[in-house]
């Protein structure tokens, strides 16, 4: 089986997706940080995820990054990807509920890709939670899709491929 899709849970149709929300660290990165001698942080991202985000945008699917991380590297990546970013967010669920209401997007039309316990509440809230294969065990339990890819190794690209194959 290419991906683990948990049984007994409703599937979501590609045509119904209006928004994909990504956590940053552990989804777009391998959850590691490089700190130089000046204290500046750097991360490694996967270019295939960047291409996937561009293609998903061309399909008309809105995307945003939401992260508890306060480092400017998150914002810089979002700018390069041309997607909105909310970083330094302490309560993701509260913040996203306001975003959904403001943008008139029902939770049934949202995918959330997250990897750790700070994503738990929002993943339980949205229609279709997705987790990388190296996500925290509690996150993988509630995910409707656990990717074959680990965080930073093309999770978003894999999600795009699943969209293209109509396997959601």
C-alpha cells in the first residue's frame, strides 16, 4: 500500500478542497535546525514541495503556512512560495477558526498537514488531517492520511501526486 489511509473514516474529494494548511517544521523541513556561530538559524527545505505548492495553486487550491515558530525563516519561505504565512502562533485552532470564518471556508473543505502535538487540536477539527510518516505517534493516529514521505522529504509533493491520481 502506497499510503496508509485509515479505514472507517470518510474520504474527501479533490473537487471539495478549498484550502490546505501546512505546519512548517516537521512538514516542510525535517524538523531540524542549523545554528551558525552568530546564532542565525537555517533549515533545509525540499524544492519538490515548492513545485507542488505552485501546481496546487494553479489548481485553484488556497494554501497557507501556520507555525508556532517565530524565526523569520518561516516567513521567508512563505514569501518565496507566494503563500500566506502566520508564524509565532500559540493557539493554532483559535487562529484558524477566525481565518476560516473570515474567508468563508467550511472545515469540511480543509486539509491540514501537521506532525506534532501542537497540531493535534486543529487536526481533529478539520475534515482531512494529514501527517508525514515520521510524525508523533498521536498525530499519526488521528491522521486520515499518513504519507510515505518524512517531513522535509517531499510530503507536499506526495500529497500533490495523490491529488493527481485521484486517490483521496
